[in-house]
C-alpha cells in the first residue's frame, strides 16, 4: 500500500510510452519541450467507423470540418484533461495540449492522466499520447510550457481555430483571454470549478453574465481595468461557470498542525505552485469533468454550426 511519502517522491519522469505515431520529441534542459504524434496520412478524407456514432449525430460534413480544425487547450488539469479527451473522441484533427506541470499524487481524484505509474511525468506528454491512441488520424501536439506574456507568441504561432482556457492562474488567464480577443480567435474559458459539489448548477454564459464566481469576478475586474471590456460589458468570451455557493475546504488528519503540505513534483518553480496559493480548495471529478465536457461542447458546436 502506498504511503503519503510515496506520493511526495515520484519517480523521475521518463520518455512516454512510444506508439507508432510518435514522430518527434524535442526536449530542453529547462524541461520545456514538444512531443508530436503525427496522424496517419489520408490521400482523401473519409469517415472512419470509429466516429460512427458521432457522425450519425453531427453529420458527415461536420465530422470533416472537425478533422480539419486545430484546437489548443491551455491547462490539462481536472477541467482541461476532460476537454482534451472529449475533443479527441469527437475527431478533432489537430490538438495542441499545453501544460508545464507534472502529475502529482493529489491529482488522482480529478485528472484523467493521474494514476499509478504516472506520478512525476509531464501532463502534456501523457495526454498527447492518450489522445493519439484515441484518434490515430489526428495530429496531437504536447507542449510542456507555462502560458504567460513571454511564451504567448510562440504558443499562438500555429494559428488555432479555437482556444480552450482551462488555466487557474489569474494573471495568465487574463493575458490568454486578451490575446484571443486581439487575435480574433474564438475562446471558451473555464471559471472556478473548485469548492463546488453540484454539477447540475454548471452554466454557460458570456463572461459579463457570470455571477457568484470569484474567479470570473477577478478576471472581469482586471480586464476592465486594462480596457479589454467595453462600456456595454459584453466580452464575446463564452464561460463555463457555476453560481453554486463555494464549500470551504476541510482540514485532514495528516495535515497535523502544519496545515496543507505540497507534494507536487514541480513545487520548486516560480511560475505556479500550491505553496504560493492562499488556499487549497477541494474538488470532485464529476464537477471538474462536467466543466471540461461543457467547454468541449462549445468548441464542437461552434465549429460545426458555421
């Protein structure tokens, strides 16, 4: 049986299990890098039977449209990992998955890539491989990167058709949303899924219409102060949010008198870590997962309803 110390000392990350589609892996000493699973070349597109049920619902032309689309997902945690898998299972032809973090033992309750054997490995690598096995015709790109002002141009260089924001760092989130608006790239943004228990309360709305969501409120305030929101308040940013009253996190027996103790393999970084947060919220997968699925639905419906 694994002990608490087993989770705080994950194995050193190794190269992902390589399937036949892996064409390149570019690693750098700072852990940044890119892993690419190139889709099987098709001389002429035709609907594969793995997409039979999606095709019968969306239609063959819509599936062709999705195959030709490029979607970038920023953040592969409890929300973004579900979005990534859902889009892979809907036949998106090119997915770029961006996350600088490695899997931590505390991710198991809500993140698809977190399980025995993956602690300490890069989330971007794991989700890229997972999605490539689901969708062998698609090109799946994993980017080990933290989105911020310095990395923005590089991460937007491959002109996506749609962006999914599943970032929980407020500064990075605001910059990403502003960048999408400036580049006229459609975006759906996940607001606060932590501290929520009831998935039936989750809603979709423009950022201006979200309510009882502290993260959305903070984002609106900063964007307004920076002139990114007009006088009418409308933003054009679709948001997944929940107005459910937040549940306070509870202390656990192994906290002792020291309080929460971070065991993340990437806690020694100056970008984003548990120890830099004022509060560690509780989460459940049936809420974060629904946030991610709703974000995926916005992408698919937007791309196919044009």
